[in-house]
């Protein structure tokens, strides 16, 4: 993720030099940069093992299709 942040910082500086501080695009990039920096610095929940985390994320009901697993007949 730090490469992404570096690219956002570099883009922000270039846009500031070219368009100025009050440009809409510059403000959008600054907002995105601040959001990404907050996400990177916020502590994550690393106490859950990866396999359990993945199982928990994928253990929801499936979408579409019959819920009983039986074939639908007309």
C-alpha cells in the first residue's frame, strides 16, 4: 500500500503545482490521500488467523439459486 500512497503524494504535488490549491481535482486527490493515510495508520485486527478470517468472510448465504439445493420443476 505504501507504493500507492507514494504515487498519490506525487500526483498531489504535481497537481498543486499545475492547478493550484483550490482546484477541485487537487482537493479530491488530497481527500483520497488523507483517507488512505488514515487507513494505513489505523491498527488492524491481526489477532485473527488468516484462515479463520477468510472463512468468516466467505461463510455467508449464497446469492441466487434455490436455498434448498433441490431442482425446481414446473
